[in-house]
C-alpha cells in the first residue's frame, strides 16, 4: 500500500511539475509577458517627432551594439526608477530569462535607423513604465534587440532609451527541421551621409596705431593711440562620405534587397585657432588733409621724424595651411567558421578628415577722427564739460586674417549574416573617405569705437583747431545741443 501511495505521489508531482513548467514557458513577443507587446487596436497612434520629454532607460552615447549593451547593463545594475525589473520583464518577453541570461549579449543587438512612418508601442517613464500606441514622425536612431528564437524584435531608442515594438515585424516561428537551407546571394551595401555646420563669432582686440596727417609729402604726427578693433565672422562647413561594399549574404528563401542603402551620421567641428588684423598703411592711420587743415594742425602737432615714414606695416602671421582626408581601406580580423556556413559579420565603418586653412580679407574702413577735451570755466545750465571736435572722416585700409580648423568624423556599425567562404572575417574595419568643404560667408573689420577714433586735446589745442574743424557730438553727429 505504501509503495502504491509513493508511486501515486510521484505521478502527481510529475503532473504538477509539468503544468508549472508549461505555465512558465515564455512565448517571445507575447502580450502575456510584457505590456509592450500589446493590441494596436486599443487606441489611435500618437505622432512622435521628438524624444526627451519622458526618458525610459536614458540616452545611449554611441550608435553601436557595444555601447547599447554597456548602457543597459549600467541601468540594470543601478536599478534607478525600478529599471532592473523593467529590463528583465522586457527581455523575458523576448524569450530570455532576463538581462543576465548567458544567451543575451551585444551580439543580439543591432544598431538601426527606424524610418518615419513606423507604428508601434513606445515606452516612457511618465507615471511608471507606460506604453502608448505611436507613429514615428521622423527617422530615429535605434537599437534592435532580437528575441531568443529570432522571431521578433524590440527596439530601444538611442535618444532617452525608450522601448519601441512594431508588431508587424513579428514572424511566425519555423520548426527547426523545416528551416530552409540558406542560399548565398550577392548584395551591395551603400553607405552614404552628409553633415553641415554654420555659425559665427566676434573677436575683439586692440592695436597701438600712430595717427599721421599728410599734405603734399609733409606729415604731422598726431600721436599713437590704442584703438579697439573688432572682427566679425560667419562660416559654413559641410562634409559628405560614401562607400560601397559587395557581400555574399544568406537568403533563407525570403529574398534579398539589393542594393541596400544605409545612413551614415557625420559630425562636424569648426574652430578659429588664430587671428590678426593689420590697420592702416605701413602700420599707421594716414589722414590726407588739405592746406587749410595742415596749417591748423601744424599749430598743435609737430612734424614727424624722418624715420617715421619707414615704419613697417603690421603684417598678418604666416598661418599654416593643411588638408588631410582619409582614404577608404579595409582591415579584417582572422577568419573563422567552416566554408558554406552562414556567419554573423560586423562591419565597423569610420573615417575622419581635417582641414586647416586661412581666410584673408582686405577692405577699406571709414574712420572718423574726433578730438575730445574738457571745457573750463562756467558752464551753462545743463551744459556738459566734455566737448568734441570732428577732425574729419578718412578711408583706412584694413586686412584681417583668420586661421581655422575643421574636423569631420563619420562612423557607423552594420551587422550582416554572410556566407562563409573559408576566409570570411567576423569583423571588417573599413576606413571611409570624408570630404570637407568650408568657407567664410562674412568677415568684416570695425576700427575704433564703431568707426570712431578719439584724440585727446587740451582746451588750448581745441581752440586753435576749432577755427578749421567743426564742433560735434561724441558720436560724430553735428547737433547743436552737444556744443
């Protein structure tokens, strides 16, 4: 009797164990396992044109499988906002036991660009990890997480790490015995991309510049003055890169799209590394005056020494010019696998280019020379002691030189399943040629305080000069209210 009861209990335990095991069987991309695998008929889709308002797992720094895996591992370890359970539940829905499942690694992650128009369930953190039926309003960089049996996918957005599931991508699992034999077919992978940057800035400096008045070969030295000089510039830079590679891919009977066009992100960095400005002729601001002005100025200023006429000009520095572009080449890791097998291959594409150049511009600036002095004695009601005399407006040559450097970088990773020829490499490192173009769309120089250079005068000097030159306001205007 005891033996019969033991056999009965054993059978019951086996049945219970079988039922429990059956209940724990995880069907990839099943609504039973995770809320992301929901019913699209429950609500109309919300159009998404930007991300960032409700991040789920945080932004992933690089568009590579390794970066995505490393980032999710950190989020899973830190368990901020209950993210550990959320990631584990999501991966259970893909057939894994959780993030620490030995069969889940970076090899199960593929960087991809999801095109605008894709519809699916988008995750968020707002009020917990909630999902909404959404349609992408533009292209987004994502990472595709493949289920354990390869029948469906979940995407993680690079920006803010929101989960996204498109139920239309799910395929029916095929019994292992019925998997068709792969056929090798040629496919062309076209990588292309472009980038553009534009901006501008204002560079301020000061120059000690002699001011000389000249009439019929005779010159008067009006002194050396520290003059503010402002250089305003705007630039534009662009880059493009492209590369094609022919691969032998595995076709399991569903066909191969050929060619396959892939987006290539390009980043640009523009930087002005040096500047200089040359003002005047032979390093001087030269004022060409008439006889009457010369006689008046001669009473105030002395003739220039003979050697002053040979003063060397302020020349711009001899900036270096350099252009460096990479050329396409391919490096491979050691071959692996048996000939005829279908193997996963990682294509790492990267390239960079650097251009260093100089932009020179010569122009003529209109400069107004203004003598300033303080009135002594009694002032009228409301009258200011600061007085000004306009000594004329003159054309002054100016040359600006800007040294600049432009860096352009492009990189992306593509995972493909290829036919092994016996020497097929699991990793291909491809160097891309990056073509850079840059130019200054604006490069202007302003001499003095918005074209005004001030000369200090004594009241006695001002009295002599006022017989020839007119009184004016501090900004060079001739309103009588300033006198």
